[in-house]
């Protein structure tokens, strides 16, 4: 399920299980390459949220995002994994399973 970045506090931080958060920029080529993977995982029932750093600079600053794409797995509002750059579907699945 792809969660809404405008409701980050309730939908992401309040989620019962792990959430994959994709910090991206619309101008970022690697982010565009990664987008289908995140959307596929969301379509398979994993909780995921895409955060546009230009629309939500507050979240990028809060989570110390300095490069795109940055992917985080949050569980109960706490960061349990972080990746910078394009990642494989397998890597993201493993991180979500471990959380």
C-alpha cells in the first residue's frame, strides 16, 4: 500500500508494521529508476511511502537526507535500515522482512 506523504505522521509513523520510505526528487534520474520497484512492493501489500524532498523538506531535514534516493525502513516510528542510491528489489524485501 502506497501511503500519503501529506499524512506522514499518522500513516507512516503510526503504522503497525514496517514502512519503506523513499525520499526522492522529481529531477533525480536514479530516483526515477527506483520508482517502479517501490511501487511494485507497495502493490504487493508492503507499506511504502514516497516523499518528494521538494514538497516535504521538513521530513528530509528531520531524517538527515542529503542524497537521493534515500530509502529507509521505519518500524514503530524508528529507523531500522537506511540505503542511499538505487537498491535491488531483493535488498528492499530483505530489509522489510528483517524489520
